[in-house]
């Protein structure tokens, strides 16, 4: 195990995702942006926030649309 692995905490990932979302919500860019339409850091941040308790609240507070899973089509197996 490397020293980097030892320092990982879910709260750190949540905070990084929250800060990335804040930058993008304000129309700014994050450290990873090369093209604001395809920022992989922002995509990761949205996914990460949806994994944590309270992440949905952060997205709502920042007025960032939350992706909704499409309902299964009629007759489609679940």
C-alpha cells in the first residue's frame, strides 16, 4: 500500500467534488478544465456527490440539475 492510499478518506473525495461543483456552478472553471463542455473533473464530481449522503443537497443548493434515471420502458425487464 502506498502513502497516497493511506491518506484517502471519503470525506476528502466529497469535499473535492463539492469544491469542483461550486466552481462550475459559478460559471468558473476548475484546475482540470480544458473545455468547459467536457470537463472530466466536473463529471466525476457530479457522480461523487450523488454517492455521498448530503451530496444531493449540495447539488440542489448550487442549482445544478440532478440526472434522473430514465424509467424502464413498458414491457422491459427490470
